[in-house]
C-alpha cells in the first residue's frame, strides 16, 4: 500500500481516484451482446454461455430437483448461519414499511401516499471467484417483504453447468420464484428484454464486474430501471490512536480479497499506527487463500495520514466510500459529520463483514463515489410510492384562484379551464337549487 503523509489539499482529488481501466471498447462490446439477445433471445444466450462460461446448456432454468439436491449439500451449521442472517435482514428491512397517512393540506383537500411493490424484479448475483449467496439474501428478502409478484434470479453456471448449492439454498430461503443459469451481460439483457425462457422484468438489481455494470447502465437508458450503477467494491477506515492495527488490517484485506479492482483506503490522524497496520497486513495476507487477488488490489490502495479528524471527515465526504469504518475514540461524533457514504460501521468491534452477512443492513451499496447521490438497496428500492388525492367542491374553490393564476401564467390554458369548468358547473347547480327553492 502506498503511504501518503499530510498531503496538500490541492492533491486530494487525484489521491482519491479509483482504479481506472481502459473502457474504450467496453460499451461497444456490451452493446453488441445486448442487441444480439434482444434479437435472438435464447439462441444468443446459449452462444454467449458457451463463449464466456465454457459450458453448453440444454436448459437455463434451475429445476426443483436441483434446488432440493442443493439443500442436502449444505451443512447444518451453514443453514443456521443463513437463518440468522435471514432473520436479521428481515427484521431491519421490514421496519422500513410505511405509508404516508392521509393529510388535509387545506380545507377540503386530502392527499395521501401508498407503497406498491414493483411487480417484476430481476436479481443478478455474480459467480466469478466466489459464490455470493449473501447477495441473494440481501436482494431477495426485501423483494419478499415488498411482496413483488415475480422475482427471478440470474447467476452464471460453473464449468459443470451447476450453481453453487449455497446460492440455490439462499434463493429458496429468500423466496426467489425462478432461477436461471445465465451470467454476465447476457443475463442483464435477458432480464431487460425477455427471451423465450426468461421473463422481462421492470427493475434489475445486483452487483457485477465492469461488463455487468455497463450493461445495466445501457439497458436503463430506455428499457428497464436499475438499482444503481454499482462497480468494484471499496472500503475506507478512519482511525486514530485508539484503533487496533490488527483489526484495521483485517478490514482493509476483507475488501481487497474481492478482486483486483477493489480498493481499500486508510485515513488516519495517528502516524504511529501506520507501520503496525502495514506489518499486520503482510502477516494476515500470507494466511489468505485469495492472497494473490488481495495483493493486487492493495496496489490500488492507500494509507493517508492527516493532521485532524476534521480533515479526515472532509476527505471522506469527498471520497464517498461504499463502506466506511470509523475506529476512533469519539466515533459517534465523527459519524455525525459524515454525509457521503454507503454504509457506516462505528467502533473497533463493527467490522464491515458484519454488514456483508448478518447484522441486518443491506450490503448492496453505491460505489465509485455514487454514495454522494444514491442510497444502498433498501425496502424502498422494491416499491413505488403512488400518491392519491381527493378534493371536495369547497377544497377546489379554495385552491382555484392559485391554480388558475399559475396555469395561465405558464400559458397552459387547458389546465386553467379544467378548474374553471368545474366552478361554472358548481355555480349552475347553485343557481338551479336557488330557483327550486323560490318555487
């Protein structure tokens, strides 16, 4: 890891750059695959599965027998761990349910809001170098709470044409309706456009590599909604002299092992912990099965020493990390000033991996600085909030002068007329009533 001490503020932007890869031909390549799937459906999916996953499949959909078999291949201990995670994720996300009650904004004007599930959602879970069954829980459980009518999952098959049993078991636990052995750009295309086998969905969720991210961005331009333009994973740690170097090193490595394009950043106001952290990184790195991946990711990672926690907070808000761990003496006070982060972990005993698996919060989060504008996946991600209003004659009369004046000032006469015609009808009815009373 590169160590930078007391950098000038003018260099912060360049210091905080994420790993950049040549994407000159990326979108062109992805667009060709999207177009092929849109045109040829399952035929194109079959072609790209052979090309990218090195397997020819007769059928893409996972069968009930495969799901039943997967359940027998999972240890009892892992099932218990998945159940604990499911319970906590359910508890945290179900607490987010709420409707805006009916409000009378002015006499005779009643407005309210109703949460309605997105009917059809597609979840993407990468295969790659690890079976990310935790992501199945993080996406499937909120969809289940929201009561989405159709929840499908796409994930790439292995060289034997199978999906990891933990992924299938988690899908069953999370209430996924249908599972498909399709990965990469072709999976995003299948869910965006629909094929003979895969149904079209209204919104796509899930992380992925640069190709998947590009595919999601392209299909979102006109065909389907997406959760966010998430990319490679990242973590930042803010530490002072109360941080425990071994813990900090473990947190930095836990993100680095995701892949070579991941990034880990330590911002510290205690120069004395730099060497102990570096020593712990080297010691712990050698124990990791994925040490080669982690070591490459650390080439993109940095330790930055600053003078004050105020500077550390300012730099953090500029970086907008996906995950932020605050290992400082007054971590609550520091956290109060954080405005740009995907998910925040406070104190020495709140590792980022807790949020990745079992604490209950969602680990599908904005990366690459998108935390400045995007939230992580939550229950609201799977619902639409539809507004309703009911206005009485009295209510419309009270609003009429403002509506007519504003509409005509915008030169939208039909808008004005929609109010005037109702007022005239009301006056005609009043006149008729008055005549009836006279006779």
